[in-house]
């Protein structure tokens, strides 16, 4: 099957494929898919899975393998945890592999990361705070606080997560502040880079950078409305 060239759609939309660690990440991705449908075509596999799953998809699944020239970005939406610190080198090898599936330009790979559990990112839709979130007890406290704030919340529930996600503008402000504060803890730079992402994955300090993907979509939307 011939590969479709990037831009052949003619509508200027960014083509994004997202790989999610869990069902709640999928539900949030579904919100972004609908919210920014005018500027991006966002799709994700029904099955959850991250780096190895993505490599397998692009190697074997014709729906991915045969359309790499049309894909602009690949996103990984996952939790940063201490148990995964030693996985960075393996994951980065896959990131480099995926980038080079298309040349001029390479496919952009974004890491949408939240420390401990996605419920921290969701809580940032309501308030600014940065508790430790690595132990089971710490994660349960954040999950419990989210359920008190939004009683309908359940993991993977599209309706309750959409109700939370509507407040994403508030989350952008809070998440940017939390990430910026990590410069004082030795984060090498604020802007997205492989060096910064490795540091975040290995230090496991509290943060969420999901806002960076949303800001990218918002910038696309803003340009679309002014042309």
C-alpha cells in the first residue's frame, strides 16, 4: 500500500497518535480529540500500552506502518514513577526509532508525564499544590482528594473526566508553576528537551507537563482562527 504523504489531507490539521498508560489517560485524550478537532486529528489504540506497544504498532500494524509519512506527532501519556527509573534508556531508544520513521521533518515525540498518578494532573484543574506522590498511600490521598472534589470521578470514566477536563485552563496555570519551581531543584531547563525529560523521569519529583501538549493545540487553534 503506498504511503500517504504528510499534508495530503489539505486541511492543515496535525496528525497525532497517542499511546496511553491507562484508561483515564485515554478518556482525557478523548476530550482533547473532541475539543481540538478543528486543528488536530488525534487517535489512540483501544488497548493501553506505551513504548514497546508503539514500536510494535509501527512495525506490524498497517494502519500505522503504512501511514508514517502522514503522522506529525506521537504522544506518550503516562505516570512517572520510581519503579521506571531504569527504563529510561530503553524508552529513549524507542523514541529515537519513532522519530526517524519519517524524515524532513522527523516525527515529533512528546511525553505527557504526571508524577505518581494521573489524578494529580486532574487535581491541578482545581487547585495549585505539589504533594509527594510516589508511595501507594500518597497516591491514594490524591485520588481520594479528587473524588471529594469531583464525587462522580472513576478511573476511565469519560463523563466525569470530561467534567474535570473542561477546567483545563486552570490546570495550565497550576502545572506551569509547579514545573517552573523544579528549576530550583536542578531541572536543567524549562523547555521541552530530551535532557529535561530524562531528568524528570529519573528524579520523580512532583509535576505534570501535560499542559505543554494542550498549549501546542491551543496555539494551533489560535493561528487557525486568525487566518
